[in-house]
């Protein structure tokens, strides 16, 4: 279904010319964002095509108040916090899990939800709290360990639920007004999230908002194929749902995983970092499994977010600004010393620009301006 | 973080399996892919097989991952794995 890269580029150029104005497509997924940079796709795109990076990095959208809750727990005695690696350095109001670990707190990096469960089995003397982040690809793993913990009586495991849902965030971008937000012409939909939710999950975006949606893989030719399909739809003034990753993604998705998630979790309104509350965009544990909820178990008070006043991560993940338009980017905020979450995560838009995009026109012009001032 | 990588099922027992990720072996769960058999290729994410894929697609994906991320992709992304059980010599 994909073609050779030079051929795809020629076709994309011709389609963009036919559109006759600037076309703006959002790549929703952080894996797409990084792959676009790694493969050097940005500099070779047609001039009148803007690729906007969306809110698809789970680390970036985890609310600061939930990081603070994890810090609260990690600071207590008899507790071990387990989470995925990128979460360690995300700043809360004061410090990060990494700084707490350096100070002696028991914080463990896991690459699998099962590893968190295993830690609970191996350390019956302490409460293991799994800081569970991620989109639909990752949520079934959390649901599965809750069931396994219940079955095996692993009572010292609890979950700090931060899972998010992609489609409600995409709908929010279209349905709430913000004058700075770019008018999007279509979405490059995530590949591996779609393995779970299925390509049909994007139908509301096409049906309610007449925005083209194309599910694509993360390899260079797959991304370019996705962009060609999006541009073709816009050029032909139509909006449909297309799946150019059908070798991996089915229309219905993984129904076993969906049923597991529906059994263990309930869909709720939830807060996204710097985006506010998005209706029906997160999960909490369903009533039969609520005893595994870390907020309940530790009687946590979930406060408010208090991000750095100049941090513009929220604007970055909506495409309102590019990372280099943030005054902190590259000076106060770097991957080594991040202020905002988009500079922490390897899939964060700011980190990707910093690592791969500093020679691109916008970023370098901005850097020159700062140096001159 | 939503990236899943291809692996081949080496052993399978109930909902547990051992998957080969280009020489690295990892214990995973097949609870999300109950019909999986030894020899099948799957996409692995966060310790779980999330779907079955064709061998051709799996090998093409590995070619891409090696090119884009280097040979140490799995080792680099998996330094603290509690599920990594052995590593084959290349």
C-alpha cells in the first residue's frame, strides 16, 4: 500500500499545489512526531504543508497534580513507586520522581505493567504503586495486572490511574474554540493505538467534523503515504476514514483488549496537562476494582496544577505555537534540565525539535533572535 | 511510548509466553491475543502481545527499526526489564 519515498514526495507536492493554500495536518501520536524527525521528513515536505504535532505523548499530557500525587506517595515510608522511564524526570510542583529517588525514595523504572506486579510480589513488605500512564495501547496492560493481582491476592499493589484516550482529545481540538489554534485539515492517526481501538474509532471525527482521518504506520514511507492520502482527500474536497496500515490495524481493533479495559476501567472526564478537563477522555478503576486505586488507598488529596507561568507545552501540543516560539525553549528548558513535560519525554514535541530540529528554519531564526537580544 | 515491536513466540503456556525480539528473549502475556501459537509473530507493547502480524511485516519492521534506531534498539529501550530472561549472542 505504500510506495517509494521519492514518488510519494512528488505526489504530495502536486497535491499540495492543487490544494492551493496552506494545508495543516496533525500527527497525533508522539511516535509519529519522533519518526518524522528521525527520518528527516520535515525539511523535505512541501512548503505549503504544515505538520502539527498533537497531544499524543502520554508523558506530556499527564497532569502535574498527578505527578505531585506520585511524589507524595514516593515520599512516604514503606512505599515503592513503579513507572515507565520517561515519567521519572517530569517536574511536579517541587522536584521529580528522579530527585526523590536520588534522595533515597524507592522508585523503580519498569518497561511493562507486569514488572510492576512482579515488584509487588517480590516486596510483600511494602506497598507498590504503579503510576499508570499511556493511551489505549498501554491501558490493557494495566487492566490485566489489576485482574491478576485480584486473582492472586496481591494486595500490596495499587494503581495511580493516569491513562488517557486519544479520540476525545482530537474531538476537543475541533469542538472548543481557541483563536490561536490552527485550522486543521485532517489527522494522521496513530498506528499502535489503533491496533487496540480499531480504525473505526475515528469515525466521529469524520462524520461530525468532516475532517479526513488516515491511520498510518510509523516508518518513513508509511507516514508519507498517510500524508499523501490526507492531501488527496483535501484536494478532492472530501473527508473519509482511511487505513493505510491495514496489515497491522483492523477496522474493529483488538476486541479482547477492549473488553478487558471495559471490565476493569470506567471512562471519566479527566485533566490533561495545560489543556484542562476533557470530557470522557480518561479511565478510572471500575467499582469492583476500586480497592486498587492508589488515591483511595493513600487518601491522597489531588490538588491543582501550577505550571511554570512561561511554559507553553499546552500550546505546543495544540499547534498554537511551535516549541521554538516558547521563550524557555533551548535556554531555560532543555532535555537536560526540562521545565515542561514536552521537553522531558523522548516523544515530546519540544525534545524532538531540540534534538533533531535545531537547524530547521524556524528554530534557528528564533535562536538567532534570542542571541541578538 | 505507544511504540510496539515485533517478536516471535518461542514458548507458550496458558497466558504466558516467551518472545524472541531479534535475539533478546522476554517473558510476555498473551492475554490480549488468546489465539496465538508458538512460531507466530506478534507486536509487543509494555509486556503484552497486542496483535498478531505477518512474518514479512515483522521482518520489514525490524529492518526499519535497525536503520532508524540502530542495532541496540531493544537493549537501549529495555535496560531495566524485569521480564528480559536471556540474551542470545548475535
